């Protein structure tokens, strides 16, 4: 949490100044002149508001739109950094995430890279980061003219313990906690990984680890903050394999071991359908149509694409000794989608976002179930279901 030092806001001839008092005068601190926005920020910090609330106050005060949020956010963080450098504010022992991350960043090209997934723009920074960038090689882009939505900072030291947190998820393999300003993720079995801290608006991320951590592990752990950012931007990740059929992406989903990879292989072999992704698909909305965005995470399949495609529909697989497709009731569609999403559901708000997405998607595109074998007849049966819905489109 950011705390204000011993300064008082006063107006001299209607000009706002922060005037030091107490120990700050002994430290020979000078007064600081503010503008109107600076006053808003100081008052917010004095009231111990979180930075995302102060950001919203600025947008509301000046009647700015959501499209202005990234630019205002950057200005806010720069102002926070300036106030810190002038010793007007300080971090508490819990070390505020965003304040720490607004320190001046290096221009050394070897210490950062940026990548783009659909509408998401993300920047990674850290020492010797080149090996990690290889995993994003097909999604890299120069960020000079792009507004970064998420900054990920990789730090090779163990952080101080955060107090006053509450547990959201606790399993043998993962612990997710919540503080007033971030989510904390710990993986008890991973000795080279200390902790990840994700700002609640997903704009900043700290990863604390050893310098010997494997780049591939970092590649997979970075998926956590990307999932949260995507959800905030109304994009959702579905555990599914996908192929391209008649210029649309068709997703095949089911629990582990139901044959997603086998089924898409049948489509590829017997129907000459191109692969899109072997394990995970990101779905969002563009121009009032659902889109499957290319993204690099694909399980162990190594199958992914950088291209974006309109979503044709989703088929839920179930192993059987016969091949048969059937329609689903509206509640079955929503529940099956909800079960297969890997977008975070750590909080009630996140669950509601996933639920809303599932409801809306189920009304717009075909969703049906497929009992199937691991034979070529299975893909022809699925194709029959797809052709049926093309002739009989979904009606809201």
C-alpha cells in the first residue's frame, strides 16, 4: 500500500502545493507544485484508495472514455514514480506492486520483448530474457507505437512476505491468495519459482524466481496473468483442439483423455482440414462476431497458429462404441462451456464473467455433443452435425 509522507496540500494564490512539515523539514524536503490531476492523485492516496480507483476517479472527473484509460493509466504511474522519487510518498512493508513497477525501465533490447495475442499487447522484462522470447517468436512485435496492456517483470530474488492476504485457491500444487491490490500465486512444488503477483486489473505482473529457472516453465506460468488480462478484455480460453473447416474454426472439447487430438487428427487425415491449435483456444468478439485468436499455448501438441478465424462452433466429445451426434439443451450448453473454460474463476466476479460469456456464446454459435469412436467414421459424423447447423442456423 502506498503511504503519504509528511506533506500538506495547500493553495497559494489558487495554485496547489505540497508543503513539507515535521521530519520532512529536517530532511530539507522542498515543496512540490501540483496540477489539477496531481491534486486528484494526492487526495486519493491520502484517502488510501487503490490505484485502480484513483484511475477511475480521473476518468470520471474529466469525463474521459474507456479508450482513454491506457493513456491515463500510464500518466498515473509516471506521476506515482515522480512522487516517490521526491520522497512525497513511500511504499509500506508490503511493497506496492504498481509503484515498484513504475521505476525507470531499461532500453536494453536484450532485457525485454513484446508480443501480441489477438487484441492483447504484452511486454516482458528481465535479465537474460532472450531464451523466453523464443517461445513467443511468432507473436513478437515492436511496441514503440503500441499501447502495452500488461507489463510482466521477471525478478531473480525472493520477495518479502505479503501480510493481510486471504486464500482463494489452495491445492497441493498451487496456492492463490488475494490482497487489496493483487493476486499472489505460489507453486509449492517448484523450488525455482517463489511467487507471482498480478495486479487486479492485470496491467502489471511480478514474477519472483531464481536465475536458473527454465524458460519453458516461465512460458507456461505467464499464461496465468494472460488469462486474467484476456478475461478482463472479454476474451476467454477454452480447453479444446481445433481445425479449420470451410474457413471457420471448429473446436473439439472434452475432459482429458476423450480424444481431442485423435479426433482432429482424423479431420486432418481424412477431410484435409488444417490444424489450428492442439490444446487451447482463445475466443473473443470482433465486429459482433466470435473470433478464435491465434495464441502460442498448445499443451504438448506443438500445434498452434498465429492466424485469427471466425468461430464456427464447438463440439463436445464423449468416448463411445458408436458414432452419434446430438443437440444439447440450453443449460447443458452453458455448463459444458463453463466446465471446459480455463479462464480464472478465483472469485465470484470472475465466475460471473465466465458464466456470462458461456450464456452469450451458447446463443450465438452451434454447440452439440458427439459420442464417437477413434475411427474415421467419427469425423464424418461430426461433419454431418456441422452441416446440419449450417442449414439450420442458431436463432436467438
